[in-house]
C-alpha cells in the first residue's frame, strides 16, 4: 500500500508491501514501529536509531511529536488520493459536471432530487464499497440535472451517478 505523507513543507511517499518491507520515496528503509501501553505513544526504530513518537488524531490529520518537535501530518492512502483526484477533476469542469463512481459498490442514499439546487460540498450520493460509506459531494454550486442510479443499485467503477448543471 502506498501512502502520501505531508508534514509542513515536507512530502514523502511511503510504500509498505505485503511482506512489511518499507520504502520511503523509493528507497528501502529498515524501520519498526511498536505501540506502547499508552495508545498515543510509539517506539520508532528507523535506520538503527530509536525515537519516541507520540501521535494524536486531529481534524484533517494527525499531530505527531517526535523528539520534542511537534508536526501536523496529513496521511493519504491510494484510495483517498483516487477519490480526491476524482472530486478535483470533476470540480474543475465548466458547464455540466458529471459525477462518477471511482470504485464499484452499492448506492446507499441519494439525498438530492432532480431539479434541486445544491451548494459546493453538499452530499449528492453515498456509495458503500468494501464496507465503507463514501460520500460524493457537489464540486461546485449548481442544479441536479439528472440522477442515473437509484438507491440499492450496484454500480461499477466509472458508472455515471448524476450530472449537475
């Protein structure tokens, strides 16, 4: 699994394969991370050096303290980046916006109707995929022009869910 990690101005790509081998920006690293009894405290061994790492979840990511220095960290996995890319690509279109499902799943809810005015960021459809609910939001303000799916429908990757005008 690949992760994109941002801490301040620094951005890294971290890949962890099925065997647990780790690569940072393509370079193999020797690393081990163990959680202590305190769920926010970890022992990190990286390149034969030991570090104390404290991590807490905050809105939009994590706050990590490493050797007394605090970092605000955002971690995106491949799936999150795919969803963000789809949302961004759709949001950049002018005129009609086509909302597609980036993965197969089942339509759980459609909280809007054809002809309804929607605001940017408003939830348009919820698709369950791999036991996770994925909300797809309006990339911009507009009007729901067409809904091409119904609640309970199975959708494939790239199925058109709806269009906005």
